C-alpha cells in the first residue's frame, strides 16, 4: 500500500517499495533489497504535478517507523 506525504511546496508524494505491486513472493522482496541480506529497500516516490519520481533507500520498517519529515528529507536528497 502506498504511503503519501506532502512537502512544503504542496506536492503530494506517493511512495511504495519497489516491485511491491508485482507479487508478494520472497523473490520480489529480495529484488527490492539494496543489498542481499540487508534491511534496506528501494522505495519509489512519485509526485503529483511537474516533479520527477525518485528512488530512495529506506529501512525495512519505513512505512510505520519513518516520520513524514524524515521521508520528505530522503526525497529531497534524492532530487539533488
């Protein structure tokens, strides 16, 4: 399920773990991992409006444990 955050410019970002929509198989989860055996995953954040999508590397519990501010900071860093 996508997680949505809104930045200071009013852009809404919808973030989802890479490959999440393909299936719930272990192979797809492994494909989204940054490194084999790590607890960091590739997450794709897609904006509304004219901004470009970004890919960020986040911990496995990012959907629940990462604050909106921390997620927005990761998005901003990826945009640079």
